[in-house]
C-alpha cells in the first residue's frame, strides 16, 4: 500500500473541532498539505494548518473522506513519499 514511501511519527490526536476537523499534538512538524496515515498506512487526514507555540505545536487536520473518524489519543504518521530525481 505504501510502495516506496515511509511513515514518520507525527503525534497523537487531541480531539475534534467544531468544523469537522481534528487537532493533533505534534512530535514532528509536517508541512501544510501533507498526508497523515494511521499505523497501518491508511491515509486518514490532510494537514490544513499549524497552530500553537513553537515548543508545543498543534496541527489542524481534515479527514480525507467523510467516513474517516479519528479517535482521541490515536497516533498518526506523516506520509513521506520518495521523490523521483
């Protein structure tokens, strides 16, 4: 499913927002637009914004589809796809 890609731990889900997005407490800072995956490598969300202070950043993420639900405290990973040179 991941092909030549690798997963980098992003952090843990803090909970949902009122706008059908989720907050993720980060351990590694992704770029806006990066795809987040669950531990099995399934694409679950897209990073829409980074908020908070530099020492404890939080990502605002949007599920990739309406059927995706992220559970509080679940771990998510940044999908790092290998680029062709």
